[in-house]
């Protein structure tokens, strides 16, 4: 079975083990949304989460921001909960703020954005979920 380059297990491992601060684009204070649960899982794994949503809500005790550009500190990874047609612009913004990695959630795929991010020298994972991948780090 061939793995798409954006699902490279070594890149997934590197992002999950080296990125401590995760800006989560699309995260609002809504327990019914996937982003809410993924953010909680990341927190439980020792990661700092940074909600990014137009309403800039506090989620899981962390203050929110309306955009990546408003975050007054560096983030390691930008985790994107947006439709594929909107995700590329977020990836470009992640590059512009100096993020070390970009992660597109399950079913979020933009191959052109992947190429741009990689050409900028930044790790990228697409069509994966860190809440699913984190337990795999421990192995069988």
C-alpha cells in the first residue's frame, strides 16, 4: 500500500512529538464539534491549544483569537478544521506567521496548499486526525 506524501508516518510522528503549541483554526466552545474533542485530546497529551475562530471564544480554559495573525506568540502547529476549499488560505497564513507545521484534519485535502507549505520548508500532514494518530505513537 502506498502512503500519500501528506500521510508520511515519520512526518506525523515528528509533528506530534515536536510541536507543543497548537493553533486550532475553527475551534469554538461547542462540544458537538470535532475540533472541541480533538483540542481536549491534545491538551491531555500535554499540548497547549490556541482556539482560532471569528468569535474568539475561550475553549478548554484557553483564550481564543479571531485569526492566526492576532496570536501574540509563536505557534508550532496550525491544525485546520475548515473545508478543503478554504483550508489553503489558512495554510498560507500559517506559513506567514512562522508555524513549524500545518495539519489538515480528516477529509481536508488541498494538494496545491500541500506543495506550497512543503516548498516553504514546513512539515504538513493532511487528511489525518491527531487524536487518532497520538495513540499510535505508543505502538501496539
